[in-house]
């Protein structure tokens, strides 16, 4: 793939200072902009590499490692996939999406940690409860959920993508498979999800965990808050299941391009001219038609910062049989019931860099000049300014 002509870092460098002067930017958001601007530049230092075949030499600047940076997700994604591969089961996998209605998006933005935690909890409880019901699957399931907060137009659109094996364990440790191509009834999931989320939102309000300001300031008044939520009880909340992946290999191909997305990739950026940013987007309301949108640089940066998650917030979480506390034990029970030893699963590469090569076609060790030699580090270049603290939160 050809390198993009415009990058998010270019927009931040050119228009970030003016944006910060004109708009309030939190310390956390400021550090995100700093990281994106400095990523893969001399500001963070780097290494000099030499090819042992053709003697080609180049400088490889360090990445910022920030999870909001579009240039830093490749290695994080490959590392995560390298860990997940051995956990896949030989069964069909389903992709289920849970979305909160648009009137709740503004509340979510002003109360990110509380409401996004609530979204995870309500989603997990919904899936686990309906799956355990003997009228449906009658089994304990496991899954992981990934939080996305954006729509294609960069406006706030909080939703969870859940990847679920097509079956689960019965109380006597027997594997129960879903019907081919069908997981759980989405209408039942939608109604329970709506009830659980609204109940959690009301509890948080009663315990004064929610804060409202600007256009939502009136919601501090309890009767106004109740009235605001009333219409949401009467509408269908969006829960839908995409067609099943099939087997583990299809899951890996999907996850490889999906889990570590940021609000916008550099590949979607088309142009930066006269203080305006143009980018590609898909209009899902009109048959996923590909369109172009042009925004002022100020508005583009504002929309991008809508999706800056609280520091340390885990945007990929695991539940049920895949919960972190007992994942290995539960997976062993599943494999035993499925009569599927680890050897029957996909091979696990020894190094996550092999995954990056598979996903992108780019081998980090291969010489970009001759394509035959191996790049060897021969010198370290120190940062020319105080480096940003390492961001280990790449979830």
C-alpha cells in the first residue's frame, strides 16, 4: 500500500497550536496531541540500521506508542494477535454489536469512564444471561468485547463489538453448539440490554456519579433527567449480529484489521489545504456508499479528540469462559469437550513480528532497499528533547 500523502501528525503539527489557543484542551488530550506530533521523528530518538547484504543504511525513529496514534497500532495489534491465536476454538465465531442511542452519546462523552464501563457491564450481562437460558443456548459462553466510540464521520457513536465462539459449556461440561449461522435472538438481546443499561444509568445518577455541564446542565434536575430517558424506553436499541466468521482462520483475518483501530487512519485522509481536512467515509445509511467529507482543521481536531479515552481505560475486555482470571482452565475444558487438542488449532508464531509481516506484508527485519539482507542496529540516537513517558496501555 502506498504511503498516505497526508497524515494525522501533519494536521496536528500545522493546526494543533491554534486549536489549543482557541479551545480548552485537557492535560490528557494535550499529551495525545504531543505524542502524535512527535511520533517517528527525531524528538523521540531512534536507531541507525545497516543492511548486512547491500550496506544500505537508514534511520528508524521511535514510535510514540500512544493507542490513539494511527501509526502505532501495527505492532500492538500483531502482539495482541500473537497472544490470542492459541486461544481460538475449532468452531464458528459470531460478531455481535451493541449500540447505545444517540441521546446517550453526549452523556457518555461527559462521563466517559462511568458510562463506558456501564456499556461493557450491560453488554456482558446480557450475553451471559441469554446464553445461559435453557430456552436459548443453555450454556456458559465466553467472549471479548472491543469499544469503538466513533462513526465514519468522526462524530460520537459509542458501541461494542463482541466476538463470541458459537457455543458454550453446559453445567456438566458438555459443549453445546449454536445452530449453524444463528447465535442468539437479537430482539431478546436488545430488550434486556436496554433494561440493564437504563437501570445502571439511573443508579449512577442516584449515587451522583454522573456530571452534566454545557448543553446537558438541565439534567442535574431529577425530573428533567427522568423525562430525558423516557423516550429511550420505548424505542428498539440497536443490537445486531453479523454473519458468522466460520472458523478460527477467518477470525484471525478479521481481528487483524479491526481490534486496534483508531478513530481515523492515515489511509482515509485525502487532503489538507487552506485550513480544511478532507477524508473518506462510508455512509452506512445509503448502502455503505463511499463519500468524501471536508471539515475545517479545528472541527476535524475537535471530532478526533471526542474519542480520546481516559488514561488506563481498558477498551478490550474478556468475559465468561474467556475472563482473564480463569481463561486457561476454561479453554482446556472446552477443548476437552470438543476433542480438540492445541495441535488442532492454528499454529502460533514464535514472534509477534511474524504476525505483522503476515498482516501487512512488511517484514521489519528485511532491508527495504535490496529486499534480501537483514537490518542490523549499529547506533542509538537519543531524543533531542525530553521524551514522552512510555504508554504501555495499548489495549
